[in-house]
C-alpha cells in the first residue's frame, strides 16, 4: 500500500467511515460531505469556516486541452485536500464538476494557505489567467442555525460575486447577499401568481439598418407588468427562473405571444417583419424545442421565416452535443438561427466551424470601452465583423446607444444594429404603430449573400479590396477592405458612388486617373455592363497604398448567380505587380535589376529585345533578332566565366530550353558568372513561359539579373526595389516581414504565414522560430550557414555597410523530401520608427537547381 492509499484510508476513517467516495479525487461526494459537516457542528459547535472553490472557465479548459488533463488536475487537488484533512481537523468534499468544499475550525492562516496552494496547483496545469481558482466563504459562529446545505449554497453565491469582481480570489457571504436571497425567496410566490394571472408579456425592440434606421426585424423581450402597473426588471427574475426551472414555462409563454402577434399582423395587413425569440440552454435540455416551435408555427399558420431563434454562444460550449442537434433540427424545419452574445466566450471563432448559424449577434456591452481599453475593444469588434464578412455571415450589433458607436460601426462595414440609439424596447401596440408607416420598414430582411463561403474566401485571399455592390441602388458593403484605420471613410458614404468620390477627394487616386475611377465605379457603367451581358469589365488605375501610388487593376464582375432576387456584383481591386497596366512602373524597376530581358519564339528563335544593358548595346546586341545570334555574341566576346561556359552552352540551347519548359510550368533557372565591367559578377538566367505561351506556339521570357551571396559584395542600387524581385522570381513559397531591430515578426499575419508554409510552430521572436525551423527542417550541412545568415548582428552590420539585398540557397525538407530553396532578404529602414526591417521572400528552386547541378556535373565529367 503506497503513501497516497494510507492518506486516503486515514482520511476516510477520520470522516467517520464515509463510504460515498469519489473515485477520481478520493473525497466524499456532496451528500456525504454535508452529512459529515452536520455531524461536526452537532458534536463541536465552535466558530468555523466553510470555503468552496471553483476553477473559472474549466469547461473551456477540458474542451481545448482534453478531459484527461482536466481529470489529472482534479485528482491532484483531491490529493491535496486529503493531505489537509490528515494534517488538520478539516472535512473536504468533491461537489461535482470542478467544485470542492472544505470545513474547518476558524484559522486565518489556513485560509491564506488554501488560496495560495490551490492557486499554485492550478497554475502548473493552466498558465492562462482565464483559468484560475475562485473561492466563496461562509463564517459559522456559535449559535448560528444555518445548516450545512445552506452554508454551501451561501459559498456558491459568494463565488458568483467573484465572477463579477473578477480579480478577487475569495468573496465572503455577507449581509447584502442575505438580503438578495431574501428578495429571491419573496419573489417565488409572486412569480407563481404572475404566471397564473398572465402578467408576463413581451416588448419588441426593433433591429435596424445602420444606414437609415429602417426596421428589418425585432427581438421579443419578456416583461413583467404587475396588476397594479408596476414593471419589474428582467434582471430581478430571469436568473431566479433559470435556477428553479420555471424559465421553460415562461419561455413557452413568450413564444406563444410572439406567434399570436405575427398572426395578428398578417390578419390586419400590417407589414410583417421577422421576430426573434430566445431559446436557452435550459429550454433545450428540458423540452422538445423543435416539436414545440414547429407546432406553434403550424397552429398559427405563420411563415417559419417570420420566427427566428436566438441561442446564446455559451449554450453551445456548455452543452455542445445537445444544442448542436437541436440547431440542426431547427434548420431542417426552416428556422433561422442567430448566435446571441457572440464574442462573449473564449472559443467564439473556433465554434463557427461546427455550427450552421445564419446571423451573428455581437453585444457592445461585452467589450470594455474604458479609456485604457478603447483601442483593443475597437479592434475586437472590427475583427469579428471582418471575419463574419469573410465567411458570409451577416452580423448585427446590439447595445448601440450613441452616434459615435454608429459612425464607428458604419466605417467598419456593419449593416445592422439594435439598441437605444434608434429604439428602446416597446409594447406590441407601440411597435405596431411604428411599422404601420411603411417608410419605417425596409423591404428586405437580414440574409446571407447567395455566394458560397468558399468563393468569398478565395476572392478575399486574392484581391486587395473586394466589395459587393447593388448596381440598381448603389448599396455596398466590403468583403475585404484596406483603409480600415485611416478614418477617411467616416462617416460612411451612403452609396458606392459616394464612396468613390470620397476616395478621389482624399487623394487616394492619382489625379490623372480620378475621372476614370469615378466613371468605372459608377452604377451607370455597371448597368451598361449588365445590359451588354459582359461578365467582366476592367481598367488599370493608380491608387494610394502604403504612402505611394501603385498600379491596381479595378474589375467589375457579374457573378453567375446575379439575378433580380440576388442583385449583387463584385467590385475588386488587385495590386497589378505584373499586369500590363503596370508596365510603366515595372519597366523602371526592371531597368534597375535586370541586365537583359528577351521575349523569344520557341520555334523560330526570333527575339523581341525588351531590355539590354549599355555594354550589350555598345556591342551591337540590340540589333540581334535571333536568340542564337545574341547568345553567340555573348560567348564569342568571352563574357561567360570559363568554369561555367560549357554548362551555359548546354542550358541556353534553344531547342533544349523549349522542350524542358514544355514539360513543366515552373521556370528554368541557371546561375553563372558574367563579365560586368572588368570583373565577373554572379548573375541568374531565368527562362519562363510568357503570358502569350501556348502549347502550339511557345513564347519564352528570358531574363538575366544580378544575384549575390554571403561571400560576394551586394549591389544595393540594383536591388532597391522589391517589386521587381517578386515579379521576376517565381515559385514563391511565402513572404514575411521582420523587424530586425526588435527581432520580431511585424504582425501576427506574418507569423501565421510562416507557420502555414513550413508546418512549424513559430514565435513572435523570429530567431526562436528560425531555430525551430532549422532544427526540424533544414538539412544538417546548411544549418550553421542558415543561422549565420539570419543572425541579427550580421544583418545590421550588412545594412550599415550599405547592403539592401541578400540571398542564400539551402535545402530543407518538404513532405519529408529535401528541396532546394532560395531565401531573399530585402533590407530597409522604417521611416517612422527608424528600425531596420526586412522583407523575406522564400522560393522553391528545386527543379532549376537540380538541372543546374546536373549540367555542372556533366561539364566536370567532360573535363575529366
């Protein structure tokens, strides 16, 4: 028998033979614990203390990290409490879930020791402050008539106060709580009479379009109006009803009144707007909600679309299986599901993959907008709204009370709100008066777009900005937006044409392109496109991005699902790095980075010379119309280093290049030394398919550019523009942005990009992430050089010497196989902070590198 068994056996003996012991914790269960406390008080009624403890958000811990780890924590806590019972005159009990309770002779030091020790135990399992122990306490004095069960209930009430005052470790049952309890007891008979006398009714609070305040629906809210006209706040009776099980009876009453009201609107010719009712976790657990609601809809002969169901987010987490089954059954019967209080839980985003909601409802009151947290609160709201747009879920924000909130949400693209700014909850009669004026009611309700989620996710990943536009009304909303935080769109423009005018007025469009931008984004141009049955319409323009004008491609797309009932087209803005419209900028960049660019007919060898350097022009290469002629001139003038000459000849054989490129979409790549002035410089020849390439008529692009390595001085002037590097080097694996000065990734998106591309968990400190990547993926012969290349001090030194671009080739594992990669770092100084930054481009060059190595091996073999 081990030491733990002895402790448990002695504890059981000390607890007078209690046999109802929990197997996991080794402690008496609830009923046995109460009996033991009662026996203790009866035998020795001295001043004592009962304390109960609960772990905040323990249900989320089990969900995130697994029940095994949660059980291990409960077992260790049980062992600790057993030891205390052995060492002190104490009784301990396991009360179920993550609740424990202890009873002992009054001892202030023991109280402190309990709090700190349990905190340490929990901390070994849960470092996140979301998960922490909170205590409720009750002080028993000689002559107190409170029994063990009531004492325990009082400690649980005290724990509830810790939830409100979230930084308290313990809260003691007080006279104020006793008064609240007395009020609750007094409410019980009054509520029972009110239920019998039909004193509970509904008030309706309108849901509105943010753009004009017109009503799109309403929420049914229960109100208790007594016989003498007194209105009792829901806050005083809802929690009591939930605790005592009466909530199901009240909710059914509310649902019935709501259905009756909708039927009345239909009979009297009033505009019928959908009304949402609240369905609680308790309803779902204790009633056949689907049957009851379906029968009510049939009983009153109302369209199922007029009765919407609000289920709180917390209900999904607390009883996921049952709630999910109910949600699915309601959906099958045609009901619309709204997730209420979205964002109040700790798994909001994660839960969306498992539920099939129609609308998300965010409560502004869950977000702390105090001065110190205002920025964080705004970011949370925007993140939720943006996320909802990207997965095609309408979102409504409730609790809106001020014009400032309306303007903020408008700028973020929120379309629907509910709150006192527009309307407070009102009687059914007042609501009917309101909707009797049809100008107060919109003709469309809150609905999903009819484009698929995957489609929207794909286009948001591809474009810089994307908006859905109604070409008949000018109504719009952004699916993906770029200028969220610059404030130029506050207050929000009412139509897409107003948006375009504001965009031009604030200098976001190049002055030469402003008229074209206004015309192309107008609904008149889009209506004409629809009339001509054009699927796409595009134009190239310059817009402001990151402080400078860049070429973008604006495109209006009429989706296949476009119709009178779904009148939405897409306006898209795409950065035009390599589009024809960007040729003017691209040519300036190419001039700085490329020695030579040729466009070659793969069958005839005839070339169009797009770019050559001054040396080649002086040698007369600009008049060479055939690739072989140009290439022989290069070779005959001894511009290729002798060690690479034979491999160069093999690589540049016109027939071989054309045949190899026909077998692969990936470009061919060959590195060699080329005479530049009086010295040999490393250059790279890239051969890729032109946009005009077809299997029948292969057109090739041939580009020669400078490259440099650790052992060769950089050429900063030639690599001052990163866009040219991106447009020339293909096979991009990922791009990330690094703050070298602070040794961090610039944003969480950069961190996520690296993790997705490599499959390795990274870190905000980029060197931590790099060491993990090197350890797990980089081949041994490259590990040391890789770490040296990314060393902070070395990078800062190189930048100080004037280097703005560095390259490094290495092999790393991809799906278990070694692949050649090229890493390019573009260095620059941030103008605002003065920090040294780097943009990291990683390319897969495996196929080109292997061809290059084969050619070099062939040359070496021929020499031998």
